[in-house]
C-alpha cells in the first residue's frame, strides 16, 4: 500500500483543487472534477519522471512528511490548472 500513497495523495488533492478552481473561474464542476483528477495524477507522473521535487532532495520513503507535502502540492497545482481548463471546455451554455 505504501507504494500507492504518492499517487493517492496527488489524485485526492487534484480532486479537491480542480472543481474549486474551476468554479472560481466560472467553469463547470464536472469538468473541474475530471480535470482535477487527470491533472493531479499527470503532474505526479510527469514530475517523478523528470525527477523534480518541490522541497529539494526527497526524504527517505514516501511516508516522510516532506514527501507527503510534496505529493499534495503537486497534485493540487496540477489539478487546479487542468481543472480550470477542462472546466471551461465543458462549461454549460445558458
């Protein structure tokens, strides 16, 4: 279960920030949810592949507080950005 913790944290923080950012900019909630999930997971995989970490060198193991904050921030930022984009694309016309 420990190897899935970074992915779960990134996805959940993207799911929280995606709809929030989408509704604040006038987009759709459903688009924000979908974009938030995709953005959170995509940002995690992209930054891990590039070996980029927000707080410098990663600590030992995925359960270290420094790494947990890193995964939550990555997912939140990626989910917020993609959530706004997809939320605007899915916005309902009145």
